């Protein structure tokens, strides 16, 4: 901004009317603060109960399906460490091999 605009803005700010605070403002603040519940330290179990009470899940079915899908994804992405080199032991992902014929 130019100096002329700065001076104009300063003059407008000085010319504005500033209302003084009411005389009972401090008393109103104190009374309002007394009516508000104060933060308190909660033991672990009531705190957890209150935390989970604040969660609002839309539909429990969505949560169950999401957990099942996540479990399937993790299950298929984890390599099978218990399979031996024998032909008889088949891993969970053996039916996904591209070279096998579908049943």
C-alpha cells in the first residue's frame, strides 16, 4: 500500500468509536467460570470408558466388515513361514498361483 492509503487507514482507525467494557465484566467472567465444569484427572478405566463413549459409529456392520477385510488382506500379504519344502504342505495362497488350473 502507498503512504497515502496507510495514512488514510490510520486516520479511520483512530476515528472509530471504542466502547468501554461494562463495569460488571469481571464479575460476569467469574460467575461464568464457576458454572463451567473443571477438568479433573480421571483414573484409567473411567477415562477409557468416557473415551469410547464419545465414539459414534454409524453402523456396527461396517466396522465388522472393515475388520474382516483388513484381516483377509493382512492374512494374504503375510508369507507362510511354517510351510516345509514337501509337496504335501500347501500354503494358504497356493490357490492364487497363476500356473495352476482353477478347480
